[in-house]
């Protein structure tokens, strides 16, 4: 007689596998029997789960509180040999670990922004310039100063050229022309 005990601490249950070589027994003679009972030692009440012949298979699912299982397979039974024999395989079948599933959060917490506006701008464009040009451009350059006055009035502009070149305008208009070597036209 062979007896194998498979312990499952999470369910507090032991599974027993044994070969019942006895052709005169009333139940399970010359078969591999699978039974369970509450974990412990000594005698106790048990439950018969399976009676297996050659090529019979029984699975203990959820072993150890997991998705894994233990498969008991009867490969062969030989009652003609002395002693009679049962060839049994017991295998742990591990299930692949599943990736965690992240639940969706539902609707967005921040409302979406408004669509772009296609109507006219809110601020009107700037007005066109008010001042007209100071005069027609000359056709060819000359060495004489033009006496055409601009309608633009600014304290920083002068009608006369300075004697020394400068990057900035003079500070105030000059009423009296400075002395110059350049002949000026008479008005």
C-alpha cells in the first residue's frame, strides 16, 4: 500500500493519494484513491474525491490560495506483479501571473477648454496715420538744403544741418541758422 499526503496550509486540508490493491474490497479495489480530510495526524473522518484507473487524472485546484493546481495522473496499474504496482505522477501546474488591471477613472475632472473663436476680434485695429507727407521726393540729389517744412512739429527736429555729423538729433530747433560754408537759398 502506498500513501502520499499533500498538505495545503491555506485551506487547512490534506489530500491523500493511495493505491488500494485488494480485489475483494467493496469499493475502489485495484484503483488509486484520492481523499481529503482536515489537516492533522492520527485518525479522522475523510471524504473520497476520486477513484482512478490507468490514465485517470484528478486535479486539486487553487492549491496554496493561488490559481495553481496539483494534477494527479495514474500512468498505469499492474496487478499481475507481486506486489501489485501503480505508477502515479503528481505535478504542480503553475498559472502565469496576470498583469494588474488599472480601472479607468471615468470622466475628466477638468472641463475641456472652449473651441477657438471665429468671429471678429474684440479690439478694433489702430487708426490710419493722420499726418500727410512733407512733400514730393526730389528727382535727383542736390547740395542745397531744401526749405520745405514738414507738418510734423517736434522740439527735437531742426531744419538746418549741423556742422558735425551726429547719431542723434539736436536738442531744440534753431531759429537762427548757424554759420555754414554751404550756400543757402533765399526765400
